[in-house]
C-alpha cells in the first residue's frame, strides 16, 4: 500500500448526530470514513472490507458495542483490528474492564476532544499502512524465495549433470590416454627393433620412413603424457602449502644444466621472497613449462638469456619468466594459453600445445591468472600470479 493510498476507518453509532460529529473531526485525515448505525451493519462492512481502526459506540439498541466487539474478535480476519470504544464519561469501571477484555485498545469519552481523537486514529492508520507494507514485502519476498529456491534446485540439478558429464569425460580422457600408450609402446619398440636389426637392409627412403615412425611415436608419447597431466589437474584435490620458490627453481635449472651450459644461456634470478603458498605439484609444472618454453624459443638467439623474477603485489604474488627469443605477435597473447594452440609448425619448434594451457589451468585452480607480453623478435615475458593466502602461509 502506498503512503498516499487511503485506508478504511469504521464509525459505529446509532445516533446520526454523533456519526456526523466524528466524521467532521476525522475528515481532515483524508481516509475513507465508513458509517454503520448498528452492530449488525458494522459486521456486514467487516465482511467486505479491511479497516485500520473501529470507533465503536458502547450503548446501542439491539446489539450493543460489547456484543459487537465480541463477534468481531471471533473472526480470524478481524480479531486484531484495533477498537476504540466511544462512550459517555459515566461508563462504569466494570464495563470499561469488560471492553478491555474484549480487546479494546482505548476508550474515548464524549464529548471527544478533536485533537486527541485525530492523534489516536492517526497512530492506527499509520500502523495499518506499515503493517500492510510489511505484509506485501513479505509476500513478495516469499514469491522471490520460491523462485530462487526453484532456480537453485535447477542449478543444483544442472551442476549434478555437469559433474557427471565432466567425470565421464575425465574418465574417458584418462582411459583413452592410457589405452593409447600400450599400442604406442609396442609400435615404438618394434620400430626401434627394426631400426637396430634391419636398417642396413633398407634403402635411404626406408630408413627415412623408419626414422619418421620413431619420431612420431616419441611425439605421440609426449602428447599423451601432457594430456594426462592436464586431465589430472581436474581430478586432484586442492592442497596449498608453503613452497620454497628459490629451491624449486634451482632444482629445475639443475635438471636442464647440460643444455644451459652447452648453449651458453645466461640465467638471472631475482627473488625478493623465497616462500610462496601454492599447490607444489602445480607450481612445479608451471615453472617447468615456462622454463622449457624459454629454452626452446631462444635456440636461434646468439646470446640467449632468461630471467626469472618474483614480484610482491598488494593482493598477489607474481612469478615472471622472460626470454630474449623469437617472441610472438601480441594479437595471440590470449590464444596461446588455449589447449592445442601452436604458433609454429612442429618441424620448427617441437611441442604439444598443452604446456601453456597447464600454466593457465594451474593459475585458475589457485585463484590466480596467467598472461603474456611479447613482440616478434623481441622475446617474450610470461606471468603467473596467485593471491596471497590469509594467515601468513607463503610469506
């Protein structure tokens, strides 16, 4: 109910002059003043409409005010409607007590004081409006809650379906990858046996084809392994721990030390903090992939250099791997993190197109992000950022 919408006020008295007097006092309130000249007529109005307050005369022929009030209180819809008895000042204390027992909220003695009557009626009018407003809001909230409940049930149903589909897809991917490795190992083994035992019986083309078979088997094995790594990210539970970033990077560099020394690659480390909160296995995959990426794309660089830097932000920690290799078109800086996306042919630079997808997946699982910056011929910078964890983990 809007604040300007009128409400009903019921005036019950068998004397027309007294009704006229009440109306003249209350007309300034701007509400609907409904008259009843008997208890029965008042009850008929109450069957048809709601009222903010009832002004009820006590002494009336046939059904007096007390009897009328008792019947009003027996109806569920009107049992809480405020009743103000309007009566002569000579009303006995016993009658007044009876009126209060019947639920009267007040007594007004005739002749009434206009200001007092208007003030008391205004209180009940405002209360009625606010009660109606609260009821409407409650009803609206109930409807919204029902809609929200239905939507949540639908979301839960769709989530269950999605989880089932994802589980089937992961199981399928995992099974296919494993099932592919068995015949692949057989193919690779027979190809190598053929290479060792019968290579001298093949002409140059035959040996070339045999080399291609072995190389394809090797690349297929790497692809399957990378797919398994990627699919495992979806299944394994999250477990954050404090990881020694410097030790992890030094171990990864040591595993690649032969290539680094052979090619004369300069490795620069800038780690203002050593500990970082993250999934250990995921972070290891990220750094290994970014380091291998930098090594791969600096092979044609005269003086290759790789910088691994860590930066402390307000809300996150960022690890940056920068190289001075061939770089890439900045228009592809988003696409290169998509699975199977490659910017170069396989015979130019080997790879499966899964490494950077793993970087992005690990970042997202840890609530972070991954991005890249580059220009052709000017190297590339890859960033892996994860939020700081509350409680000091990873400080």
